[in-house]
């Protein structure tokens, strides 16, 4: 196995991505020695401080870099087909300006990131996880408004504070946002009726923090935003009535379908019985047409007399054999 570290001096060493080590790692992980043939690189928990020698890995689509000592993500610019980058549990201080624009999934959780700068360079970004970082203010996430394809955003436990109304405006400007995780940030405690506000303002939201956003919750939240508590109660009652009516309609439809099926089954049974009865009548007529006449009494008597005449002869032959 090729070692991943090199000595810098007495008592000093640095783990480095040498070309030899990369080829050896690809071979050990089931990949290929030829760099362009690999689509996944497993570089996690190796203690790397820098990213080097990936110029030939142009077809790689997923890179695992978690659990290293990286302070920046420079060195990936040649991975032009990169789709998934997992760089959590490092010492990264920001989003590199050289990241490939093809990235769709980016995990930089548990790093020293203060601002999501350069995040607007990733137009194809769909999933971003930046939980347990050091984003203290909303200026650190304002670049997300340019990520038009972002659907899942995890910003949990960042100790983020600021103006709640500005936070809502940032998330509303993201047209594809569906899943949002904000637990562990003081800013959500500053927003009264936090969940109702977020659900009513962000129309695309389907999952917030610890549970999904169901249709009833959305209807009630939007009614509350337009008319207060009384409007919310009215919307909830109407939704329940509509839901119960829908259940009754579906039940009636099911009963009618079952009755139709029963009627068709009864009709098929009657048709089969009628067919069997018709077949029985045809069989009776066929038997009558092909019935053999009974022998005349004279012929029967002559047959019995002939049999009696042959009986002594058969007995005599039996005695002769003995």
C-alpha cells in the first residue's frame, strides 16, 4: 500500500494526495488505476490538509472528503463532472471560488464556515447541508437567493441571529425550496408563530425542521395569515367537512363498484347454468337418436341355448387337460 503522508522534517509530516497514492486508493476501493475511468473517489478520514493531483480525474462524479484537515476546497476545478461533494467534519472556512459548477449535492457540515460566499456560482445546486457551522448572521446566507434549483437546505445549529423578516424574505426568494432545517438557531425564537409564518410565506415548503408540512397545516396556516385565528378555525372545519365528504364519496363509489361486480358475477353464473342446461338437453336428444334397439326374445333364447350346448364340450376339454 502506498503511504499518503510525506515527511517535512524532524518530527513533522503532512498527509498528501500523491498520484501514486490516488491510484493505489482507487484500486483498493474497487476502482481503476487509470484516473479518467473512475467516477467515485473515497478520500475520507485520511488527514489531508490540501487537495492535490486530481487533474486527471475529469469523469469523477462523487468525492468523499469528510473527516480530514482541509481548510479550503481548492483543487477540484478539473473535476468538471462532479455532482456530489461530501466535505463535512473538516476545518473549511468558506466555499471555494473554484468549485465545479456542476455540483448538485454539497455537504459542508461541521466546519468553520462563517459565510456561504461563492455559493451563487453553483446554479445546479439542489441539496446543501451546512449544519453545525459558524454562520452567525443572515449576511452569511444571502447568497442563497441565487440558487434557483436548491430544494433541500440544512442550516441547523449555526447560532444564527438577525431580523426574522429578512430571513423569511431570503427563503421566499428561493423558488424551489421544499425542505428546510433551522433548528438550533436563536433567530427562530425571535419570530412569533414561527411555523405558521414559514409555512404560509413559503408556498413550496413540504418539510420544516422535524416534521412534514401536510395539506391541512398549509390550509390552516394560509387562512391564519389572511384572517387570523377565526379564519384558521373556519378553514380547519371546512377542510374536515370536505375530507369527510370525500371519504363518503369514495365509500359510495366503492360500494357501487362492488355491487356492479356482484351483478355481473350473478349474470355470468346464470348464463353458465343456462348453457349447461342446454348442453344437457342436446345430450339427451343425441342419446335418443343413437339408442340401440332391444334384442327380440327369440334371439335371446337361441343365444342361451347355444351357450348351454357348448358348456359340456368345454368341461370335457378341462378334464382331458387334468
